[in-house]
């Protein structure tokens, strides 16, 4: 995950850090009230918030297709999926809040460019087949990233991932089912499915981030068990899993160099264009401006709701305080 590429402050040292590392090495979970080094907390906030932002922004390309889905059943499934993504974002924001940062702060940091979300959501969904490709490839890559995180060292994050992974597997199955129906349909539908695979293959590989050799914090994150597998390991597992699925569909992975290495049992494949990846991260992707504008509009339009909830909470707290005072 490319959250590890962002620099943070120096790591704490001393006996407390040694004790902390010993707990992690023993497989214990770190809980919010436990002592933790500042670097551990900062890395978690960065990673969990990026994950949460990705779940929320990730609703946008799919939400655009709810009214255009080809059948009532597909509309209902897509609506359920978008609702799931909103729930995932909430679980993750709650996990981040246990680290002493508010959801409002995290959102404001996203909107002013201090935080990122997954690069994959800056690509357009041009056809219904793209929705299938997102479910199959994007959610498939997400699951590959997220399943190991059920064993991450920070308790609230690990527990959130258990529930999220169950729902993500449903999303991947539904996406693959869309692709299967299109691949087995008319020639025009099969061409549409192949086109979606062509456009989403390399952006999906980019979701794992560049090689960990390019990461400034990957080794420390793996030592702390915030990160369980390297980016390259996860990308390889994804390719090994996905290529046979594409072959079953009768679709062709858009990589002329793709081949199975009989000695290793793994597929050899072409690296993504990392120049494109970094351009998208800088805000120069096809839909960066559109996605952030939509997120900003939602934030501004929801201000009256947030203000109302804060006022309700204030009045409730005042009533409770008044009741206690009267009882005394």
C-alpha cells in the first residue's frame, strides 16, 4: 500500500519501545489505551485514513451507475454495494478516531490535499462492463491487500478489517458475475468486457503501490506488523489469481509479456507505468478534479446535518448535567 511512501517523524527509542516491540513480536494486539510510539500512531493514522477515504470516494464511480444498471436486480445489488462502501468508511474512520484524530480533521486533510485516496478511483466508468471490472479487479486487489490486515497489530484496525473483508468478497463475486454474463453475451458485449479489462488491468496492479524498495517506511511498518506483506508479494498473488479467471472468461490480459514460469509456478508480467501512477497521485488523473469536487460538495452540503447533530449532542449533555445537578 502506498501510504507507506509518505514521510513521518523519527521513531521513538528507549525501554518502552523495546517492550512495545516485544508485545508485537509475541503476536499481541495493541489497543487504544496502550502506550505506542509516535511513529506507530502517525503511520496508522495515515494508512487507516487513506483506506477510509478510498472507501468513501470509491462510491462515486459506482454510484453514477445505480440509475443506469441494466436490470432492477443489478440496481439493487449495486445500491447494496455502495451502501457497504459507506459502512466500510465509517468503520475505518472510527478505528482512526481511537488514535486521537477526529473524522472531521481527516476529511479536511483529504479536501486540502494533505491526505490521499486510492489512485484507482481517478479513472472513469465509461460502460456497464467497467462496473464489472471494478468489482472483479479493484475489489479483488482490495481483498488481496485487506485479508492480511485482519492480522495487523492494531486491534481496532484488525477488527474492522474482519467485517470489511466479508463484504468485499461479495463485491468481487458480483463484479465477476457481470463480466461473465457480458463475456458470454453478444460479440458487442464481449468486446465491451475486453475493453474494460484492457483499461483497468494496469491501474489495478498500481493499487498495491510501487516496489517496497521505493518506500520510506515499509520495513518499519512490517516490523510493527502494520503492514504484513510487501507490495510486490501482494501484486504477484493478485496476478497469479486473476489470470486464470480471465482465461475462464475467454478474455485476454493486455500484457504481451505475460507467461507462466514453470519453475517458480508464478506468472511473469509487465510492470505498470509508474510515471502514470505518480501523475495520478499528484492530481493529474482523468477524474481527480471531478472526484474531489464531488467530495467537497458533499462535505459542504452536509454541514447543516453535522451542525444539527452537534447541537443535539450539546443539548442532550446539558439535560444530563441538569438532571444530575437536580438529583444532588
